[in-house]
């Protein structure tokens, strides 16, 4: 389990951690779905557009952007498989590590739909 999820728990009280013998998993309680991490490397221009759009809660900005194999900007998305919960944060590479470029943006219910579609499309 990615330690970033621990930063999201105080923002969203609907997340719990389920511990089993060999692992820990984050669960979004309203739907009972496990939360999965997705990582996308993106261009500088797309990182700027996404940070502006996410700050305005405009998820339409997530519909069109280019992903790369590797790069200096990355987007972490934690999402349930049913698309009812999403948390997004952008990072920028500063020698020797990725540092947060934005705060965590958390979305619930139907507001996640554009982001859910993006993850489905880009994860293929």
C-alpha cells in the first residue's frame, strides 16, 4: 500500500485501512470498494492545465492530456473500481525526488465520472 493514502485519510473520513496477515488495503466505506493507485507521467503543459482545472474542481480538464513513459511531472490518482471515490495529486521532479505540486483533491460520487473515464482509458 502506498504511504500517500495516509495523507488522504484525514481529508476523507470515509477511508479505512483493512489489515490482513500479509497486507494492508485502503477501503472506501460508502461503497466497500478497495482503493487502487494509478500513476501517469504527464507533460509540463498538461500539468499546468490539470493543476488549474483541479483547483477549480473542473474535472473536464482531465479528459484530454498526453501520458508519457517517464517524465518530470506525474499525477497520482487513488480511485475505487466503481468510480465513486477519487483523490488526485500532481507531483514535480526536483532532483532527487518527486515533490507535491498541488494539494490532494478529493472527489465523491458522480463528480468522479470524468476522472474515472480517464483512468479506464489510460490504464489499458
